[in-house]
């Protein structure tokens, strides 16, 4: 009898709810896309300078996507899963 009660008390619960995990994965996708867009632009020959490292995509778009992803991650962590939604 005591063992069954102990198993019921130690029943694990997830820290985050379904909505939290959804936002975590969305934020992770933004971060991954941002880093993919930052990649490349190098030159095979070290004596040749390649201007493509200063493209708008690598300087503005990709870091913005990474920062948005980090913002979404913070929101997902701070989101209260126990709060009743207004529907």
C-alpha cells in the first residue's frame, strides 16, 4: 500500500505546457534559419577578397532573425502554462 502511494506522489509533471514547447521550437527554428543565412561568403583563395560577406542578408537579416528567435525563446520560458486562456 505504501509503495503505491509513493508512486502516485512521484508522478512526474512537465515543467512547460504544450504552448511553451511550441514557442520554444518556433524560436529554435528562427535561430537556426538565422545562422544558416549567416553562413558562407568566404573565398577559397586567401589573396582574393570577396565582397559577399557584407551582403544585406548576412549583416542585417540573419542577426535580426537570431535576435527574434532568442526573444521568442525568452517569451516561451516566461509563458505561464497554468494560466487559464480566455476563449
